[in-house]
C-alpha cells in the first residue's frame, strides 16, 4: 500500500520523498463513531478505510469529482436529507443487490461502463449467499428457555415451571407470527448486505406482538461521536424517499419514523390540528399518566414497568411524519428536519404519532449484523472477501461465451472459389455456411477453419480455478456447494476435516447473532407485558435464546448409540441426552414432554415386571 501511495504522490507532486514527508502528504483522521480512516492531499485521491473499503476498487464507489458514490448508486447524495456518512453504505447495498440479482453488468452500464452490457452472470453470487444462509440457519431453529426441561418432574422447581411456561408462550407466538419465514427474509439480507433490521410493535387487535423485517437501507441510527459504535443507540430513524406521483398529484417527499429514548413527560393527547399537546390537570399543573409519579424535589417523572420493580424516568417515543422535498433547505439532514413543515401520521385509533409515549423503556428495533463487531456499528457482507473473484468469474464466463461462439460456428477461410457478385454494388456477396453446403474450389484452392476449442478449454479451466479460489476465501468448501461427488470422499474423517472452515464460519456468524436474538425474544416478552396480554404476568423477563440446528449432516445412529451408552452408565443426564438427540435431528419437538414420556414408559415397564420369553418351538428332530 505504501508503494502505491508513493507512486501516486510522485505523479501528483513531483519527485519528492514521500516517506520522509508522510505527514505533509496524507492526513489521517480516525472517527470514533465509524472507525473510519480517511486522508486527502493535493493531487492524491482520498484514501478511505471503513466497513466498505473492500469496494474501493470499483470506480463507481468513489467518483473523482465529488469523492461520493456515483449518482446511480446514491441519488440522494445530492443536497438532501441523507446524512453524508451513510452514502457509501447505501451505495454498497445497491452494488451487492445488483450482484445477487445478476444485474452487475446493467449497473456498470448505468454508471458509464458501456462494456458492462456484454457481461455474463450465471448466479455465482446468489449461490454463495444461499449456501451460507442454509448453513447458518441449519435444519431447525428452536426457542429454548434454560431450565425448562426440568419442569416435568414430580416436584419441579418454580423457576423451571416458569421457564417452561415462557418457552411455550414464545413458541406459540413464533408459530402465529411465522418467525421462521421472517428469519429467512431477514437473515438473507444480513448475509448479502451485512445488516438486517427487525421491528416489533404491539397489535391490540390481534393481542400479540407483530414482527416485521426492515430493509437496512432504511435504517439510520443516531450515534454519538464519543460513544462506542457497538453500543445500543438511543435514537433510530427509519427513513426513505417517496417519489412524486403526477397521477395522484403528490410531490416527492421523505418519510421518517423515529424511535427515541427520553425522559418521561406529562400526559399528552391528540388535537384536531394533527399535533399532540400536554393535558392540564385543572389545578395549574399537568396531568400524569396512570402509574407515573412526580418527584417534586427533582421535577422528574418516574414509572415502574411490569418487568421490573425499579422505577425509571425513561420511556420510548414514536414519531412518524412526512416532509416535501421542496420544503427542505440545503443542510437540513435527516436528524434535523424542520418540525413546522412536518405532516404527522395518525394511528388507526386516532392517536397522532408526534412523540407518542409507547410506555416501554427500550427501542423495539433489533439491528442484526452478519459479522462480529470490531468497532463498526454495521456488519460485513459474506461476499466481501470474494467480490473481485466474482468479477473475475464474470469476465471469464464472458470470454468463454465469446470463444464458444467461434467454436460452435467457426470462422472459415476459402481460397480458389468464385463468388457471386452483387449487380447493384459490384461487390462479392458473402458466403453462407450451412449444413450440406458444397463449395466448388479451383486448382490450388483450399479451406481453412479457425479452431478455438483449445482456448475454450483453457477458459473453462480458468473458470473452475477462480470458482475454487472464491470458495476457499468465502470458507465454503466444495462439498458444501455440492460440487464434489460424495463417492470420491475417502472417509468420513476426511469429510469432517474439509468442513473445518465452514464450521468456523458458521460459529462466528451465530456468535454475532446470539445476543441479538436473545434481545429480540426479551423484547417480545416485555411488549406482551406492556400490552397486558392474557397469560403474560408482570414478572421479571425470563432469559431465552434461539438455538440453531446442525448445519452439516450428522451420523444419527452414532449419536443415538453414544446417548444410550452415556445415559445408561450415568455419565450424562437424561435431559442432556435428549438435547443431544434434538441437535442430531431427531423429531423431538419438546424435550420436556419427551423426558416425561420416557420416564412414564420406564415406570410402566417396571410395574409390569420382567416379561418371560415365549417357549421355544420343538424342532422336528426332537419330536421324532
């Protein structure tokens, strides 16, 4: 990297010693909120190192004139509401989406590369994403409350009974809310784009929590400059552009939904002007919401939520509004849009969504990252290490398509043949080569055929070489991509060794998600409690986690034999054995119920006593 910068510095600033004047040539600033390193010098292209630096090799990612992504990638990069620090992230999302849908060539043409129209794309990016997603999710996903398996005994402890009840309620909610399908949609975005967003909301009509997946391009957290980017933000915007519609007479506008934590205020009610105002208590003060308490010495309003017995002065506010883009001035970004120009939305029950108190002390948003955070708030796509390999694959496939055209319809050169002359132009008419065509050649005539089959074979070998290299860098072994004949695997141990990189990849991705899914299930419990749902008492939140099934084939018979031996010898408990069978893929929906059936079956066999074997039949020889 130093050599590259040195060469660029010599071209821009003459033959000066770049190494001895590094501070004069490159100013480096490390932003604590983004972990971003950038520098700019006279005549040098800006050096940027952030979560999307792996796309810097593409000219469309950073234009020379503005230093911003091409307008086709980030149209809102022109003066508007979009924060400048988010333009590269949205541009990266669009590039990744183009690769996933085989539109990278179309995007290249749109950004000025006319040769991109001939690009051949055969779904390699989508294959990598789908394979990674399948191994990440495993065969099953199950909600597990630790300790719930001990609730099936004769005198189960109260904690085990409570855990089992919460586990069953969450599983019922997940079935009604189609959690596996929503996870598929969200996790595919996380694997492809690096980020995914879940949004939770209480639905009083259905009397349950609703779960939605939000495109990460709409997600704009407000991160303090001196805060750790890995911390949970206290303010999040969900925003997007709405194009104008001449048929309906609507202008181009931006919609912004904001969730923000803040101090508790007095009660507010909707007015007829689309706003919310504080409510007077009739004695010169302000009316408090039910359950709130004012501390006169501090002037702070506190509230006790159902999941804790400790009062707090924090609540979450929801604001949903629209602005016409024509009403925005230069410099009015997403976080400081003018309130006087806003048109606030109204909920179905008539509540105006202008800092509406949701009566919860958390943001009902869960941001999922594909990778373990290392100082960045956003994650990294699974395609990040292989983007250039995908380009090389597309170029090789394009060259192969061209070579196959000349191989299937070869170029033929004829000598000593008399061609028919066009009477209008006076030029020889081109010859058409078709099956059964016969050419009459004169003395010394010959026919030469250009054979490009050797080049085609080399190009096909090059494609396989690049694809194998990409699979290695993506930590997706050939056996996981389905390109290896199982009969050629020498042994199961060799297969297990070849899956080592995939195991480490899946473990890392699941580690990045473990806390987020535990947080999501905690929010589901608290929103049910805040909505006073039936069967959800006002108690402390039970820790619950989401367990993914095995991501590789397992030897079920070997696991069963191991469990039988270990449980029979008293080395493992029955609960642990049943859990191992679940992870191996046995159809056990409820470990607690399965343990109860096993214990009941053993008790019944003991009560019946030993069963005598049937008498052996006499053989013909003994009878005679």
